[in-house]
C-alpha cells in the first residue's frame, strides 16, 4: 500500500501543492520568484541570532574571503 503524496499550501498564494510538484513548496514558478524577491528586498529576515561558534567562524571566514576577492579585483 503506497502513501498518497503529502499536500501543503503554497506560502505565497495558499493554493494546495503536492510534494511531488516540480516547484514544491511553491505552486508555480511565479510564486517561487515572488518569494525570492521578498528575500532579496529584505522582506524576510532570519530573526534569531546564530549561536554556533563554529558556524560563526565559518561565516566570518567566508565574508573575509569575499571581501579580499573584491578588493583584489579593484
């Protein structure tokens, strides 16, 4: 007996979307792009601080490498 695909709601338009849909968790490419635009414009933020020291070190190292690369290009 196989399980039916789990149905959820698109976070943008609230239409039902199946986990097997190609744009999951969105119902369409349009909703996917709207969501990306909200992230890019600062409409969404991650509100809790990062407490993992290893992750903080990794992020700081990445930031420093990106800054160095940009400085080298100028």
